[in-house]
């Protein structure tokens, strides 16, 4: 089976433990204002214009974003780095976009990875039907689960989707003793408010099983140029990147609730 992928990044060290290969799925149901991968959002191949400067002259060229790839082709690529995964306790991370949007492809690929003893991580926004997470439970070793905003009106405003499905899926995974790391994008004035952090901490304390860790991801501007190339408006274009130090207080607060916190992915 083939799926729509927009990138495959080797030797990644920020998408879970050890040395990993991150497979970026194209298509996402959310439209977060702070998304630094806007090219991941549409579930279709897109053409963008990229420019290169050579001796003061600027050259432009068209480039396709997104490619259909067979699970077997991805697997054979992954197997080339099996020795790195073994040595570092790494593996493969399915990211995006939202991998659950291509659930049949994801299930087939994750199954093939498990048969080869490759450690699997799903980096997810949590927005999919519960049956999708039920199908994935046996073949995903660790879920990197994004939590953004607990107030549903704010979630709708800043992501375009309700968070009810997301929080229900988090509870479902916790009930089934899945390994979970929570990732919170720290966006100035949007997700970093005391009210939101209190509500997130309360929700995490209320889960039937403790999450392994909480990761705070400070906002950064790396996706800004991508918005221009896609002719999309960037709602946060005037907001500056945050430094790790800016999130230390939030991290301290979450730690007082008994959670292990890491700043950055
Ligand atoms: S869930 Fe992730 S990929 Fe999807 S729009 Fe939000 S930030 Fe972008």
C-alpha cells in the first residue's frame, strides 16, 4: 500500500529516544495558528516555488511537496539504519501532518516495522476516531500526544477543531496503559496562560495512568518562509521565537504536580 509522505528525516534526535528516522505524513485535520509545517496540512501533492541565489542572481524553480511511497520502500529505507536504532535505542517516528489521517497505510507500515523489531513512535495531534487509536495500540510503542488548549472555544479558534475527541482519545490511551509523552506547544499569549496550564495539569492528574513525561515546545519561527512559498497567511508572523529559558517557569509549575518535564522535543 502507498501513502502520501512529504519528508523522511534520518538521524533525528528530537522525535523520541535514540537515533530515529522520522516519516512525515501529509494531511492534517487541524489548522494550528503556530504550525511550522504548513506544507503538511493539505492531503494532496502541492507545487511551490523555491528560490536559490547564485552570485547575486536569483533562480526560481518549481518543486513538488508530497510523494506517494509504498510501505515496503519505506521499510527497506528504515532497515538500512537498523544498526543505529539498536545501538541508540532509537527507531522510527511517524509524524506529520497527522499520520492517523492515513490510518490503513500507517497500520500496515507500523506492523511491518514491529515485525522487524523497530521501535515505533506516533507523534499525534490526537484528532481521529477512537477506533483508529484502538487499532494502533498493539503496534505503537510510544505516543507523543499533543495537548494544546483545554478551553474548547479557544481550541476551536486556534486550531479549527474541537478538542473533545482529542481528550477522549488521551483518556482511552491512558486507560489502556499506553506509553505516553505529552507535548505542549508553548505559544505566547495563547497556550502559555496560567489558566490553560492549570487546566492541562488538572487533566493529566486525572488520567487513570501517569504519563511518562511532559515536553514543553517553545514557539519558534522556522516555518515563516514556508507560508510565503505556499501563499498562505501566517497568523503569528509578528510573534518572535521563544527561548528555552522563557518556558522554565511553566516547566517548574508542571513539575510541582509530579510530572517529569523536558523543555524541547
Ligand atoms: S496538528 Fe501539527 S501539523 Fe497539524 S496543523 Fe497543528 S501544528 Fe500543524
